[in-house]
C-alpha cells in the first residue's frame, strides 16, 4: 500500500512539474515576444520620425555608417 501511494505521489509531482514547466515556457515566450518586438518597433518609429524631420542628417548618418561597414568588411 505504501509503495502505491509513493508511486502515485511521484507521478503527481512529475505531472505538476511538467505543467509548471509548460506554464513557465509559455510566459517566457510571451515576455520574449513583447520585450523584443515592441522596443524594435519603437526604435524604428523614432528613427523614421527623425529621418522625416531631418532628412539631410539621416542621409549623412547612413552614408557614414555604410562607409564604415564597407571599410571594415573590406579589411
């Protein structure tokens, strides 16, 4: 009788851990999607707004960054 109750307790513990792990994985996935996707959208929005307000400065930044990346890729 005690071995059956021990086995039942172990199965329940394993099932609870499995459910907890699934819930934690779902929560982490939701958090990851929010904290990765939302700031990226915000950053792109800020950059677009800056480019609309000051297109000449944005173009010079793009040119400078392209020059720097091209130089680094070459050497």
